[in-house]
């Protein structure tokens, strides 16, 4: 994975997108990295994406900001702004948080095991839960 962060004042334009695409292409051709064993993901991040640059981006496998890639996904180029990065991270966090609550909600057997095994490490109020 290669991440290129632009200065905070830089709005991503087609110029920056072409730069990272050219760089991705050259790096992926390097003989030191066997093509059948190496996957490349290049991500360009900036404060904003110009309207013209956004026109060339697509949605791929449910994720926004896809620019280009190979058919076998051994090389992909993504373009994102900080808002997208933060929103995607918040959505993943919320998903995990909700699913972990469901998974642990009714697990008295597991809690009993933890209390027996690690009673000296648990606070007093945790020992009387189950």
C-alpha cells in the first residue's frame, strides 16, 4: 500500500491523479516485485477533490474513489479526501461496535470463565456480574 498525502492547501485535480497513476504503473512494473505475488493499492489523499477530478472517479466493490486498476486487482489506484476517510472509518467503527455488542450481549459462560481465570485482575464489581 502506498499513500500519497497532499499538502492541506492542495485540491486534488486531474494533474495529481495522473501523477499517482503514472507512479503506480511504473512501480508495479518493477522486476523486484513478482507480479503473481504482489498486490498494489495506491491512495491519493487531499483536502478536497475538484469537480473535474471527481468526474473520473468510480465506485468499486461498494467503495467510492476508485480511479483505475488491473482486471486481476493486482494494482488499484484510489483518490479520497479527508472527509471520506473519516466517514468510512466512523462507519467501520460503528459496524464493529454494534456487532461486538451483539456477540457479547448474552455470554454468561464466557464471563464466568474470565472471572474464574482472572479474578485477581478484575475489579470487585466485575466479579459479581454473573
